[in-house]
C-alpha cells in the first residue's frame, strides 16, 4: 500500500484451497491484480521447485493447467511480458520491497531467508525485471486528494530540489549541453588566468553590456517557448478530459441495449478505447497490445484488430458503431450514441495532430542556438568578476543547469 496501492498479496482470502478450475473463476480482472499473480508465478519459477510451491497447495501442474484455461478463456498468460507491461501501467516497487512481498506471499516457517536468497540470485541475471521494478509511475498522473495534499506540504520544496539528482534521465538529457558549457568555462579560465599572463597576451573578456542587452531577448524566447509547451499540455489534458466524459456517457448509454451480450461487448469496447488511444500516441515498444487489453478483448479480436491495418482505437470505435447499429435501438438513442462515437474519433484526431505537429523547427532552432551561444560565451564575462577557475566553473554550472 505504500507503493501506489500495488498490493502483492492476492485479494482471494483462501487461495490455497482453490483448484486450478476455481482459480480461473476467481481470477482478478484488473491489471494490478494480474501483477499479483504474475509476481507469484515469477517467484515460483525463480525458486525452481518441482513440487508444490512453498506455502501453497497448488502444484506446478495445477498452475500450468490454470494458465492453459486462461488462454482458452482468451485472457493473457501470466508471463514476464504481461507482468512488466502491467507494472509500467500501475507504478513501480523497489527490488527489495518486491522480494519482501513475494516472500510474505509464500511465507512459511523457516523458508523466508532461503526464498529471499534464491530470488535475489534469480533477479541478478534478469536485467529487464530489475528495470521494470524501478521504472516508476509518471510524475504527471491525474491528481487525487492525497496528491494535492502532498503537493501543498511544507516538505515539497526539498523534494522538488532533490528530484533532479534522483532522476538519471535529467542528467542524460543535459549531459551534452552542460559539457559544452563547462568546456567553454575551462578554456576561458585557463586562457585568462594562466596563458595570457604567462605569454603576455591580452585577456579575452566580454563587457557586461553584451549579456545585459541580449538577456532580455533570450528571456522572451524562453517565455514564448514555455508558453507554447504549456498550451500543448493544456490542450492535451482537455482532449483526454473530453475522452473521459464521452466514454462515461457511452458506458451509461450502453444500458439502452437490451441484448445482454451486445451490451457487455459495447461496455468492453468503450473501456478498451482509452487504453488503446494511450498506446497509439506513445512509443509502441512500451506496450504489448494483448497484455494491455486482455481483460476486454479476446485474442481473436486483437489479432483481427492488428490485421485490419487501422489504428487500434479507430478499429475499436468502428466495432462499437457496428455493435450499436445492430442493437435495433430507436433512432434518437442510436443517434446519441453515434454522436459520442464521432466525438471520440475527433478527439483521436486531435491527439494525432499534437503528436505529429511539434514546435515549428525554425523557432525551436533559433531559441536553441541563441541559448547555447549565450551560455558558451558567458564564461568570458564571468572571468571578469571571478578570482580563479573555480569561481568561473561554479557560476557557469549554476547558470547553465
């Protein structure tokens, strides 16, 4: 519960007494709970026990039989790929906490240390699994009451400051620009403080007016770029807000469908649309489509969707429209549902527009060139007010970062 609600224990109170058939019947439907059973399966495989899993009455054969039944019922297998995908969707846990949770899951007297040792040995060779456990939940997920309270706490200032040092991606993105700026600072310092006096040359120092006059123009460029980025973010949030509202409305309107099978199909298609839209506008390699929508679509439906050549969310909306049109609703109700479907298609197009239309290249290049030239030349001004190479390096690093 400390790690974004990711509880490693099963929600079934008496799992040990279930047969493989019973296990399928009570199989959790949410991706978070799939992680629970997937983590248990991963721990079982790591232990390498041929007999029953310690602390459980289910043998390996019974677990395999349950896995086969899952496939027959068109749900995804609890393999490492499904596990990694689900954990990317719902947050992360640390390696040690994952190990503790798994050991508690199968905890029996005298076995815990033995299990932890075997699990650590297994994880040492599984680089992908370690990466999955440490991926973390995105920092821009939708806020709830707890998140708002945390964002307003007095300790947020220290957290906002230290997060730069706890996110390797920040330094990877800044590594090359910072290296250029620090190289310029070293060159300016060595020349003005050592080489020029030694060889009797004139120091190379820029007047302060050069940076005072250009800083205003640089500030305006950065403000315009920041405003443009926030505008795109705000528009994207509004689009997804509309997707949420339309999906809720469609789920409510699905109650008009009297045929139970078609009503269930319509609700599942509505649920799958938001997930597939997310996959469509993000890096495809980050998502396994089957694992993402296994609780809503059958394997055959996923295969048909991929084979159609259409974007997955558009295929979902087409299928939803066919389901609505075949439900024999009256003209007014069918028109209302088709209107929401058309609006979801429009929202999908808006998301694609944001993805395919970045900042104007000429504008982004102008601001990037201006900024890097300004920072590279700045040490030749900072050397005027500094007493040595250390002062120039510290000032340049602070301003550039």
